[in-house]
């Protein structure tokens, strides 16, 4: 989807001038108004793709404007990014609760606003590309709900994720299960090599990503309006449409959601542990291969040394047998020389036995390494 029209709403003319300056060379068709009522008056005719909406304005603040935009079927799909001088968690949660897709804090730089708009463009692209799949998935989910009890669905989910060994598939399965309960949700999985976000409608909006990041260390449960945020160490889940007008169902669904996130966390931990073990096993295999190669080189060198020694002793023995009779030695002298040569040869044989013991020890070490690797 090409973002062409941007509507900027701010009661301060200076702020509108800044936005106009930043977006001047970006190819947007920009329209600017100075109040909430003016925004509502022109939005139907101008049909903006994105609205940059100031929060603090007289008569009608940005939250009230956004509520009316999202309550109108003709304008509910327009992306709203709040512009505010304050950016606390409470204000961002309020912005998200009324339906905004992003939030930027004044003063902001040229690059920051451009970057935010590019992210929203990507979000709109994903929404449009996957709308048909979302409609099909929603239809399938409601059919599944008609044929399965809540507890049966949970049991099926636990059985299914026991066969999943990829984080991407685990995140999709969690949202699919919740969708079969009629729940719209976003999820964040925190892995060793980064963070992954999941939504049945494509990527999570920037404001959802910020909420995950800001609240992931602030307690297990957060409830605001129809939203429920559940945090575990590696998994966070945001439910968008909790049944707040049905207290009994609300409590039951909240318990189901917490359990589903808990078992998802356990399976994700198992996946990450398995991946770490596979990586370490591969490293160990490489180390064993290097050690075995070094053993083979050492044994080869020892065998070569032994072979060389045998040749030297054999040559010495032949030479002595040939020359001693011609040297005019008496019997005792000849016997002495032959005894010394024989002693030396015997010591060499003893060294060969040590080499054989060394080879046997190396062989046992190789067997032990093979068992360890397996």
C-alpha cells in the first residue's frame, strides 16, 4: 500500500510548520488542521492514510478524536500516530487503548519522524497483503470454536506444541489457538539471538512493540480496558478484545490465557535448550575430530620412530658381526661387545612395548570420546 496522504492535526501553528518542513520532500500529500473538530470535518473528504494527531488540544483532545475515528466504520482503518510532549507508559497505554497505531514524543528529529512513517507504511503493507488470509483464518477459527470446547482446545494445543521445535511455528500456533477462542492477540518471543513478534494480521504495530518493551519487566499481568497483557520471562502476550462485559467469561478466559502462555514458555525453553545442546554437540564433534587427527599423527610419528630404530639396530648388528672377527679381539672382549649390543636391543624392545601400551591407551580414549559424543 502506498502512503500518499498525511493529515497533521495540532493547535500550535509552529508544530505544523515543523511537520511540513520534515515531510516537504517525502512525496506525501499533506493537509494540516488546527483542531480535533476540524480533523473530523475533513477526514471523510481527504481520506488520509495516516493521521499525525496531537494529544493536548483545547475543546477536543487527541484521545477523543481517535475514539471517534475508530468508532466510525468509514475511518476506523486509518492509521493514527499520536504526537505528544509526554510519553509515559500510562499515556502510551491510553493511546493504544483508544486504537492508535504509534506514538511519537515531541520534540522529535527529522529522521525520527521519517523512520516512524516508514515503519507505519510497512505495517500498512503487511495489513493489506495479509487481509485475505486473516479473513480466512478468522472464519476457520470460529468454525473450530463451534466444534470444540475450551478445555478441549487447550488440550489439543498442548499436544500440538509438543511436536514443534521452531520458535516461529510456536508463535503462530499460540495465536491460532487464541483465535479459535475468538481472541485477537499479539505475541513477543524473546530468543537468545533476538526478539520475534507475531500477529495474525501481519507484523505488530509500532505501539504494540513499544508496550511489550516497556512492560515486559513490570509484573505478570496488566489489564486495561479490553486489553490483557501477560508477561513471562521469554513470552509476552497482548489480548486485544477480552470480554469485559461478561465477568465470568472474562475470568475464565484470563485463566486460560495465562495457562497457554505458561506452556508456551515451557516449550520455548525446551526448544532453546535443544538448539543450544545441538550447537554444543556440533562443537564437541569438531573437537573430537581434531583430537582424533592429532592422535593419529602422534601414533604415526611414534611408529615411524620405531621403524627407524629397528633399521639402525639391524644395520649396527650386521656391521658388528662383519667387523668384530677381523679386529683381533679376545673372546671376553667380543663377548662384552655382543652383550652391550644385545642389552641395547632389549631396551629398545621394551620401548616398543611402551609404544604399544600408548597406542592401546589412545584407542581407549577415542572410544570414550565417541561415547561422549553420542
